[in-house]
C-alpha cells in the first residue's frame, strides 16, 4: 500500500507564506512526477505545480513567481513553498504521486488534502 500524506496547511493573511509537505510511504520502487493540485469551493481541481525526478518544474500561470515546488528523492517527499499568498489561493491542496511500486507496476496516488485559507 502507498499513501502520500499532506501537511502544512492553515490560515494566513494575504501576503503571508505557508509551506506544504507531502511524504509518500509504503512499497515504492521509484517516483516519476510529484504534483500539487488545489480545489477551491465550487471549482474543479486544478494543477498548481509539478516536479519530475530530475528536478524539472512547471507551474500554473497564477502562481508563477510566488510558489516554489521542491522534492527530496531519498525521502520520497515534495514541498510547496507558497509566498505572497492571495485570497484566491484558498482551497484544499492535494499531493499527487506518479510512481512505480515495482519496476512494472505504475500508478497514481493522492494525499488526503490539506486546507489553505488566505484571508484578505
């Protein structure tokens, strides 16, 4: 069984910062891409940031220059540093891991989500 666990959400004022973390545990052979998604009330889940095992990153236009994704391959963890937060960043943030459990078994696994609330 593989289970990513998200943490680090909370309530912050506009302009503030938060750091989200996600640790994937269980039977893992290797992790390809780790991503952060978010879902605001009444809206569809959207991709916020992604990072490959080699360290290549991409970001949603709405967070470029404010958010930074990073990962520690040895610990199967991914972080999202969020600066200059805006009320529109409010939502539940989910970690997603695209990984191999064995050299031949690949799947996607989701964290349980962590709430981020940015007050104006």
